[in-house]
C-alpha cells in the first residue's frame, strides 16, 4: 500500500478534512466549526473527523488554517473570527496520530494548492484571495511561497482602506478591507451606506423584513441576484472597495494570476468579479494580471494542505 496523506482546512465557519496522495484528494468530510467547547474542542473535532476517514498508511498531515498563526509554536493566535485567544494545532495532532504535522495559513495553503493542482500550474507568480467570513490571501512570488516570520505574510484583509472609517474590523482596527467586505462585516457596511436612504420596494426590503438591522450578507447578495436595485447598489459599492483591495495586491506582489475563492465569491461570481474588473485600473501601477475564480472550488485549501503534507 502506498503512502497516504491527510489535509485539514480550519475555517471560522467550517472545518474540512481529507485524505489523498500526490495525485489528489480521495476522501473528504466537512462540518461546521464547533465554537461551543473551547479551543481544545476544535482540536477534538478535527481528530474525530480525521478518524472517520481511512488513515491506513498515513505518512503526514498538512494543515491550512485561519490566522494569525504562530508557526514556531504550531498554533492559532487571536483569530478575529474565533472566540479563542489561542488554539494549539500541531502538538495535539502529532501526539494523536504520531506523524509529522505541518501548519500554514489557509490562504497560503490555497495558493500552494492552486500552484500544484489548479489554475496556477506552471505559473511562478500568483496570488490566491478568499472572500468569505473574512478576507485572506496567499502569494507565490518567483516560485516561492511567502510565509513571513510567524507565517502571517499574507493578511491582505487587514490592509487599511480608510484609517478614519467608522467601520471596525473583527481584529479591532479601523477601516480594514475586511471591515467593509468580509462576510461578517458586510451588513455593517450596508447599514452605513443605507443611513438616511430608504430601501426601495423589492426583494431586499422583503427579505430583511423592512428592517436594515436584519440584513445579512446572504440576504444582500440573494436580493442582488434577484435584481433588487438597492442590493445591486450595495454590491456595487462593495465591489469598489474590493477593486482597491485587489489593486493593492497587484501593486505589492505583481502576480501573473489572481485566483479568487471563498463562499461569497464562489456563490456570486459575476457580482464579485465584474466590479473588480471595472474598477481596478484606477488604482494600479503594475500591469493587471488575469483574475479568475479558482477551479478548485471550496477544496482549494485542502489541496494545498495535501501538497504541504507530501512535499
């Protein structure tokens, strides 16, 4: 029997685990992230999920996780979208499964997955961006996966759009990109945009029960897909901020390709990509790269963590 590798994607909303080898993923499992049993409860959940898969011949485990991370200690520290100060990952998994465990940021893992299995094969300068509960990125520059001293060289969601903004990011800072366009924060931005403006009759008003306080990211994009004019206007404003964020990425990393994933992007591809394409040129110094939705879908991080394990 050949070697088998396990991969883990730790997100604020979901945890995904998989097994596979150099050729790709063979088995996978997804559950909502359990935040009710403390930091060690997340580790217990991961262990239980992995044991539900066939682990015969397991050689190593790769983990892509939301950050910030402290790579030297193998843990998550102060993640804005998790209610725990610290979550140990590497040590408890190594003790449980008795194989090497390698941890990197989830979007770094996604960039690696794109490079090895996805649209970035053969491309030495690429960036992966996730638009989901939060906003993150991973970059490969001149063939090298950027990491940084603690493994956090890619927190693009915490680029500052406006230091004087009324909007506060989950990390506590004002005016970060994630404070405008992260899934947890889009309703706050929408309510700011709607201040002093009536919602027109239509799907948005109906889905929110006529109350802006009931707005969610899902409601806003659902109404936009249904053609609601107010929702389309809000999504357009979100797109303007995303265009600035993507331009910052291009100006920093100078990639040939940016692939985009995360639930918001995967479920609203045209609504996300069109305003970025329309607005990005106004903010660019470097030549614009190709920008496209990842072909690996929601498994991008799992593929990267798998490559991390066997490489």
